[in-house]
C-alpha cells in the first residue's frame, strides 16, 4: 500500500510566510486532511484483513456416520414391515380344522410366523441404538505471521526518502542533503549580513511530501509552518524581510511522525485482526461441531425411546399371541385325542333273581 495519494509534481515555490490570523483556519484544514488520510489507511487495513481471512479453509462440517445411521434406520423399518407381515399371516384363517394333523400343521405355521415377527422386532429394536456422531470439519488453517513493526516503519521511511530524492533531482540537486535545510521563502543571513536565498529548501520538499500524503495544498502547508504574529511577509525571492528563524513551526515534521505511527499501527492491526478473527472462527467451528454432534445424539436418543416403546409393545403383543396360540392348541387337541365313550352296563350277581 502506497502512502502517497499522487505522484511527485513540480510546484511553484511559495515565497512568503503565513499570518497569525489565517493559521487557525489552516490548522483546522490540516487536521481534517490528516484525519481523512488516517481514515483511508484504516479502511485499507480492513481490506487487508478481509484479504487475509478470505484464505480460510472451508468449514465443510459433515457427519461421516450419517449414512451408516440412515442405513440402520432403513433396515429397522424393513424389519418392522416384515414383522407386521408375519403377524398378519399368523392371523389368517386357513379353513376348518378337521384332523389332528391339520391342527398341528396350522399351529406350527402360526407359531413360525409369530416367532419370525418376534425376531424381526427384536432386530429392529436393536437397530434403533445411540451410535453417536462422527463429525468432520476443517479449522481455518490460518498461519500468516504478522510482520514486525519495523517492517512498516521501514516501508514508510523508505517511501519518504525516495520521494525526497525524487524532488531533489526534480529541482536540480543531486541529493536531498545538498538542499538548504530551511524554506526558500525565509532564506538565511550570510557572513556579511546579506540575505541568502535558494530556489527551494528542504522544508519546502517536506511540505510537498506531506501534500502528496494528505492532499493538502503545499502553499497552505508553508504558510501554516511559517506564520508570525507580526505578519511580516516576504515579497519575493529577490528581497528579504528580517524574520526570526526560530519563529518557523514544524507542524509538518510533527504530523509526519504521527502519520508514520498510525501507518505502522494500522498495518500491524490488519494482521492482528486477521489472527483474532481466525482464532474466533476456529472456536466457533469447534463449538458448532460439538453442538451439531449433541443434537444428533439427542435425536438418536429420542428416536430410540419412541421406536423402542412402540416395538416393545409389539413384542409383548406377539408374545401374548404365542401364549394364546398354545392355549387354543391345547383346548382343541382334546377333541382329537379322546376316544368314543363306552356305554355303562349295570353289573349283576349270580344270586340276583334266584328264588329263595
């Protein structure tokens, strides 16, 4: 991310100092420009955070045991259907029973169907069990390390130093250090008391760089940094009005440090926020997987309870039918095992009816 809003541009040098009266408005304007630029860097940091967090792995939460459970439920349903069919067959009437063999055969067929139904119901009940859930998912996998503060400090400093050199060459100097340290508009007093002026000063270039960073007019920055309460004005490069050097302010230098500090902070914050987001996302994913697992188990328990209750009732009904079948068989068995009744003959003695 570039710290500048525009490329270096050659400007007309501001020959003149500012006034006390206008310094208030210029200070407010400078504050607004600084605030606006910092806000832009803050938004850029948010964008960087979004870029970093966009590389999170997909959550992909799945229950790998779901298919197995679905198969078990399907089998349980099939077993229940088979049990109902077997019970229905056991209740079917197969015509009148006219012989012992027919009675035994009928009883055996019904017993087999009821036993088949009982086994199917028991298998179905066993299939409705709590097997748990095997949750599979991915954490974010975020492992980007935040750069040290020195990384952003060097980035800011190098950008400013490079821009200094660009402006120096633009105004005919080999290096920034070859340029007088003051403003061209203020100049300096030579050994013989004569005024010394330059086409540009280091402070001019620093204001130009601040202008490139914040968008504030270079001339306004010069007037803000050189205001004097007496309001002495320098009329031009060829004429000098005495002005105390110590009267020059360094709002540009002070705020350049503030901008640098904010640039470093916002740069680091983008990575810090991404790390915090990744951490919170991992916690959320773990908790979501645990909650989903608990809900699945809760559902399994509820299904086991409801299905188990129904199946237990069906098993009791089948067992009752088996007992009734035995009782009915024993009752009907007597009709085929008893022989024809013998006619009772009164016994007589040899003395009966003999005359005395």
